[in-house]
C-alpha cells in the first residue's frame, strides 16, 4: 500500500453499546498511518515528508503507540534513522493490514448487477449461441433478466437507435451510423456448404468460381444477402441464385437434399440437416475477409448491463 493515506480515522473514545465491545479504543488510524510510514521510510523525517505532515506528529504517534503497547517499535540510530525491532515488524504488518481494510471499508459498496436487458439478436445467430449465452448469464448474473427479440440487421439496428432494445448481437454490416456504437465479439470466416454427394465434396477447398457453376441458395436477409453476393463479385463471378430463404435451417436442408449449394458464416456443430441428411463444409480457396460479429449499442446512455453480457457473449462465441 504505497503512500497510504486513509481519509478517515477512528475517534479515540468510541463506545460500543454491545456488551462484547465496551472497551475504549485508545489508538486511531492516523497513528497507525504515521507508524507504518515511519517503518516504510526508516525515518520520521522522510515519513513526514511522504505523507505531508510534520515530523513531530510522526514521532509523537510512534511514541504513543510504544507507550500503549508497552513495546519498543524502533531502534533509534542517531543520524541513521530507524530500524524496526521484532515487535515493531510484527506490529507494522498488523497495522498495515488494518489500514488496508479501513481503506477498502471507506469505498462505496458497488451495486449488484441487476435489472432487465432487452437484447436483439440476428436470426441466423440465435439457434447456435443464444441458448448457451442465456444459460451462462443465468449462472453468472442471476439478477439480470434477458428479454430476447429476434430480427434482421436492419430492424435490429433501428430498434437500438430508437431505444426499443438495449443492444443487438449481429454481424457488422451497414452499422456505420452516428447513434450506434459496436463492440467486437468474434470474427467468422465464410465457408462453402455442399450436399454430401456433390462433385466438389472431396476437394480440400473450393473456389467461388467453382461454386458458381452450381445453383446457389442464399440467405434472404437485408445486408446478409448483399454480403454473400459481394464475395462472388470480388472473385469476378456471378452465381445463378436458385432460391432464397430467411431460415438458415431450411437453407441447410435444401442443400442437403441436393437443391443447390451455399455460402454461410454461421456453422452449427453437426454437419447434418434437420432431416438427418449429411452436409459438407469446405474452406473457401479465395481470399475472403472474415465477418465480424458485434454487439451494437446506443452511442450514449448505454445500459450498465451491457458489459457483463458482452463478456459472456465473447466467452461463448469466441472462447479463449
């Protein structure tokens, strides 16, 4: 506890009404502070300078404590300062512990995290992560209640801007707005999704040009659809879009049943569709940027419950 300076002290004649504490307290925190400073600096003059008091005040505090305890706390060496005795060393440790406890006691008690956090989440992210996040929030912050709202990027962003929800877990697409701030959660690499019997299923990786030779199924959500098409454009190809779906699970089932191929970022842990048919996931051969998952919040007056939620979301989606 460097340069300890406790801002309050025990009065010298405090009476406790309990029958167990009727003795008077004859020492105070100020004396202990001066004593610990003298022990640390090995000199009453240096101690006085460090804590900005007079040297006689430090000397008197030490003398009074020695008289009260009936112990010699220092060996005084003329011109060479003070050396702690064995008793002084023991007392200085006890005094330091008491000062640290007192310093902690004077701090305001931190308010427990409690209340309602209205959270929006992108529909394609929900099934994979929201149940786990909810379980972890209930475990770590039982006093926080989550109100969950599913949506697409455009609708979630509007709700954050209007204050209808406190935050939204979504991809960082089209979020450069003055009233919105974003906190990074994770970054996911897009991948190719194929039926198990597709000609490219055995390849180590698949280029977007190869993928575009088959009918492509797309997620039909604002921003998400445009993002996936932009990857093809950057690769210099344009796919034939056979079908578009707002449900990621329906899209996966359609791919598994051979109705087309797709490109996604969210990947369930099991490479099977709802009907049990196998899916194959492949790395994209082209250089493509990862897609950032963020927590979007209001730029001002954000809820104090966002920080604990953000820590939980990161631990679930991108564990260390």
